[in-house]
C-alpha cells in the first residue's frame, strides 16, 4: 500500500524524482525513486528529518501551532515534507522546475489514506 501511494505521487508529479515515508527516528517505512535519481532517497529523508525536528521545536517554542508542511529549496533539489501525525512524515523530492503545487496536492490528499494504514 505505501509503495503504491509513493509511486503514484512521484509518477503523477512532473519533475518528481523520489518519495519516502519515514518515522521521526529516521527509519524509512517505504521509498520509491525513479531510475537515475541523483541521490540516495534514504539519506535525504534522514538528513531532512533532523531539520524537521528542529523546525517542529521552533514552532512549539514560538507557540505558532503544529507544523504541517515544510519545503526546502536548493539549486539542485526541491523537497516537500508533510507531517503525518507526531511520528511519521512523507517527503517528495523534485527537480527545481518540477510541479511543486501538484506534488503538494497529491501529498495532502494521500495523507489520510496513509495515516489510516498506521
């Protein structure tokens, strides 16, 4: 179920390279990457998972509410991270010119289905 959902999100988002479903401790539940992705999707998940923890703490300290989604834009990659409750997150990595909006939409609509499987 998880693999099919990741594949659907990645394949239906123009410019998407990979997706990962991971818990907050850095353990990947499932990954999907297109052939030729220029990075290891597990490494991306672990490294950005650390950043996610810091952002969640900052939002709590500022009393800004619960973190729902973040994006990290670099010269070579755009990564969207959507939190799924307190324990899990979904990440999608795209080329800089990829369809960011469609990726966000597909992640948002897949979230309830994924959470129901936990």
